[in-house]
């Protein structure tokens, strides 16, 4: 636009000449799809690319001077060729290397010489010879001559020295030649430009190539390539300046989005290499100062971490208000003063016994609050909306630290429109602070900020940064506790809530499901999923398509995906281990459990075994085994029956109870190791479903369950949670669903194991303090409703399969907690001083009665 206004506006207001230039520009270039590009000749299009010829475009506005010349017409001659002479001030005139052209000039009434209005006026297009292009590495020069017609040959009136091509719009001085009387003197001035002509496709190829060269140049420290010179730019960046005339079709912004193998943009490499003179130019062409690389640093956060020259980046960031810039400056200041928990200042405070309350820690906490206020994610917790610091975002809270230094002299206060596009929220300030936080409390303040975790999960997914996702999970695990189960699950500071936050409104999948789906192509995301499962993420979630996370992992493991085999083991181990006895008790304290029908031994501790067949899946021993009936025996009795029938040379085996034909005997598969094989074991007809009777008898065989209590519990609604279709059968998908049969079994198995490890509780009335410590599993000096429910179930001998007695316990515990608990937890002091023991003992007696 600036170049267009230069040509279209003439100092003499000659409207006719301006109109001629406009017409010529349209005729000569626009219709050909070419654009004028002012880049040096060392920038060449790729061989065999979109451009086969290399053309030059000449645009002449006027020639002024030549006083005393009376001829009505003159010629302006252009000669192009490689530089010649000792100082390169001449043009090599060899025929195969040089080329000439000329533009006719017409004298105007005021003495100015303008291009002839006929034809293309002051515009010419020249194709350079191949031999000349082969030497373009040395550059191509042009010399101008103004000639008047003579009797035999043209007479040279003035000429220029050899000038490097391309030549940006400007005035070229012309001096008299040796043949003129007297020494050479200034004779005229030609206002023109000489550009290289390329179409949009060719320019796009060149731009991408230049950006790759720029990335290579910026990797070198500034001292090696003259980067210490404040006015010097790497050659590739100088060629990529928008003022060089790049067409929109060249896609400069898309080209500058390229990164190196570590995800670092040109701007980030400029910061790392201390090429500070490049920063403004890179921002002007659209490089984002907030884009994250694989090391989780943006150009701005890297500069803040260095503590060097970050003021220039802050002054160029139009999306950040003054308070936010102050917060960024304070972050840089505190990073350089307190480098993590091992810094001398923090160690001194720890030695003084002021950890968490000293000046350094207080500054960090104030800084965390300020970062939350100034750089919090957009509403809804999703990355990709407008950047914080603009409209709708409150100013940062005042800080006690020093404000950042003023911008350096000459720092720009405005940028071109292309640089005003604000990037999406990247969380670079949050990430930088989280990496350096000295205390869990400070980090917790950042993580528990509204929408922060969801937005950071989004950033890790949208930028394919598994390292960010893994670190975020670890930060949550180190800084955020789950609290007493059943008392603070809904709290924003609950670990499970941060790990399982819903990423998009209306979508049922959480981060674990998305990490697992990414893990299908990238093993790094599987590591993220394993970390999340280890820290307590919900393993019963579903993907966006409604598929169970567990079922997806099983399918991939069955296909031989090695990474999923390891993940599946972690998944099955964690399934059901987060028991919340207040919401869903899993206590099994039964007197009448199932027995082996032959020896009458307790069945669930004697390896339940059944007679099986393969007939439903292809016969001949192919496929997976399945029960022939719902009768289970202890392993010893089943083996004896098998051996007895085998000794009788029987053609087939039979169940001793119902006499159904069988192929062999086999123990019930371990549901914790291979839940799909367990399901298929009970799928008698091979239709992908198991009936209610098989489920009931199998649960009785593998768990300490009273049949009557189990059936009562199923009637109260448990079966409806498993059989969502209501057809008295459970499909494989229903089996693996959240809240399904598999999760129910694993929850009870985890509780049985925990009870065995925990041992019997002390007597509540005789040893109340020991009783409290016994059930305070987390050793925090407090009990939640979940722990109280588990404790009273054991004391009153109540099974979770007795819904009426469980309801009585809940009502009693709720009343006690309402009178004595604070924030839904009962502290040890309140437990001992307020005689809560008597009230709990009364609840136990009431339930027993």
C-alpha cells in the first residue's frame, strides 16, 4: 500500500501520469498474477518449482533535470548483468551475460521527462538469460543511461553507476559521462524501481524456504553472525520483511508458523540466541510471543526466565494491559531472586523456621494470586478464545515487588494490523510459575483457579504437548489432596475433580479418555494416561463416542499393542479402589456365605471351579471356555470329580449336580486380571451376554455374600444399574460401563483386601482414641463421613447389601456430623472432647436391635 501511494501520488499533481502508472500496473502485472518482490538474488526459487523464468519488473515514474536539453524525446536505457570492474561499479557487457531494454521519455511543459503514454508507459518486464542467472550468486547490477537520438548513433547525456538489483522505489542520481565537456557532474534524477516478479505460488515456496534458513541462522548465538549489532538482521529475516513486497498469497504468517524439531518458532530461537534486534521484526510479521515449544516455554516466558530484554516483548504485546505487564515483570524478578526451593533466600527462610510464611514465600503467594487475576484462562476453561488482558478481564492485584523497568528507547507503541491478531490462550505464564513454585500451597492456588486445569489440558491437546499433560498431572498429584472421601469430592480443590474435569460442555469424555485415544498413535500419551491413573483419575470414564476407557484398552491389548498391555494392568489394578462408603458402601460382613456342595467348605476362599465346555464357540476345543451351568465347587472337589469320571473311561464329563455334559473343569478366571475372559466364562450361549441367575451364583461363589441379602440388594436397584436395557441380561458393554458389574466387583474386592490389611478395629468405648486412629487411614487427625460409615458397618456387623440398615446408619451419622463436624470432617479434638463416642455407640446399638 505504501509503494502504491508512492507511485500514484506525484509531487507535481500530474493526474494523467498517475493514471498511466495505474493502468500500466494492472496491464503488466496484476493480470499475469505476478507481484513485485524486492529480495536479493541469493534468494532463488526452488529448481523445478512453480517458476521457470526469472523476470524483472521496471517501473519508471519520471526523470527530472537535464537542463538545456531541447530534444522532445529521449530514451532511458537499462543494462543488466553481473558486476564488473575492481569495485563492482561496472556492468559486464558480455553478450551471453547481459541484457538491455529501454523506455521512451517525453518532455513535459515544466521540463520533467515522463514515460511515453502509449503502450505500457513506464512499465517494462524483462526475462533474464540463463547464463546470467547461473552467476546470480554474485548479484546482478543495472546501469542507466539517458540517450538522445543522434545522426548515426545515440548520444549519452547522463548515466548512473552500477546498482544492485532489485532496487526499491527511490531516486537514482544520473551524472554526465566522460564524453561531456568538463568533469562529471550531477545532471538528472530518475525516480523508479526495479523488482523481481513472482506469482503467489512461487513466493509461498520462497517464503517457506527462507523461514527454514532463518531458523538455522537464529540457532547460532548472536555473537557468531553479528547479532550484537543492534541494526543488523539475519539475511533471511531481512528478505522476509513485509516491506519487500510479499503478496498475500505468499502466506508469510503461515510460513512463520514453522518450527524446528523441538517446536521452537523463529521468535523463540531469536530469544534463546539473544538476537534481540530481530524481535520487533518477527512480531511485526505475525510471530506469536506466547506460542509454546516442546520445552513448555513461549518466547515471552523464556525471556522472563532469562531475565533479559523481556521489556521489548512486553511492549510489543498489545493484548496485555499495564497491570499484566507489571505482573510479568514481577515474575521475572522473583525467578531471578528465588530459583526454586534450593535458592539461598528460600533456604535461609527455611533455616529460620519461616517456611510458608517468610517474605519470599509470601511474595510467591501474592504473585500466584496476581497471575490468576491477570492471566486466567478465558471463560469456560477452554483455550482458543481471546487472550487475557483485554476487555472483560480484571486488572491484576497490586504487588509488593518492584515494577518492571521501562521499555527501551525507541520501542514501538503500535504495530501493523497483521500483528494485532491476538493468539489463543497458551497458559505460558501459568506454566512458568507452576514450574518454579517453591510450595504446594502456591501451586495449588494456580491449579485450583477457575478453569485453569481444563484450559491447560486443552493446551496440551491442541499443541500435542504430552510433556505438559504429564507434568500437569504430577503437579496436581503433588499439590492437591483428595481429602476425606465423601466429604470434599465436590470441592474445586479435590484432586479427582482436577484430573477428571470435563473439557468441553456437553461432552462426556475427560482428559484420561483423550490421552488414551492419542496413545493409539503416540506412545508418549500412553505414559500420560498411566500417570493419571496412578494419581487417581477415574478409570471408568468413556470416550467422546461413548466407549468405555477400559473396553478401549482391552481391545488394543488384544490386538497386541504393547503399550496398552502395560496400561491395562494399571487400569485394572486401580479400578474400584477409590471407595466412597458414604455414597456407595462396599462392606461385606456376612455370616451365611456360599459353600461347596460336596465338602461344605466356604467357597469364595477355595478357588471356585466349574465344569466347562467349548461347544458354544466352535467345538473341538476352540475358542474360550464357558460354564455349562451355574454350579461351582471348590477346586479340590472339582478335580476329584474330574479324575473319578476320567477313570471310568467316560466319553464326556458331567456336572455332579445337574448332569449337564462338559468337556473339562476349570477355575473361575480372575476378574482383576482378565475381566473379558471372566465375562466370556459366564456367557453360556456365546451371544455376548450373561443372565441374572449366572451373575448371582457366580458372585456368591467369589465373594462373602449372603444369597438373601444379595437378592434384596438387587431388587433395591443394583441390578438396574448393571442391566441398563432391562432385559434381565448384562451385555459386554454394560459389564464394562461406569457403575457396571465389573466396577462393583472390583470395589468390593478392594475393600476386602483393605480390611485384611487394616485388621480388626479396637473397641469404640474402651479405646476411643485408638479406634479413631485406626480409622483415620490418611493420618490427618480427622474423619469424614466415609470413614465413619465403614467403621460403624464393622461395629454393627452391617453389610452393604442391607440397604435398610445402611439407611439407618446414614441418618445417625448425618445427625452426629451436623452437630459436631466442621467442613464435613470430624477432628480428633472434637471427637474426644464432645463425647461423640456415646452418640456413635447409640447408633450401633439401634442398628443391632
